[in-house]
């Protein structure tokens, strides 16, 4: 992500799956919803597989 805390796509998907606030930082202007996505491990893996080919590297 933009600040380098999450370095893999899997970590990013897990971050959002857990509600986007699992790192415990209090940020006054946080705009991420705290709702969990409740994805299964299989669903998370499928998202990663889908997004990886979109990488421009």
C-alpha cells in the first residue's frame, strides 16, 4: 500500500477482509469502512489470483 506497511497483495486483501483497521492505528480522518468482508480463505485467494495479472510490472 502507499506507505509500505503491506507489501503483498495477499496482505492487502487480508487487511480489507478484516475491516481495514487491523493495524490498530488511530487516524482521525480515516475513510475506510470498518466492516469486515468475511471472505473465506478460498475467496481471498481467488481475488489475489484475479488481480495479479492486472499488475503492470
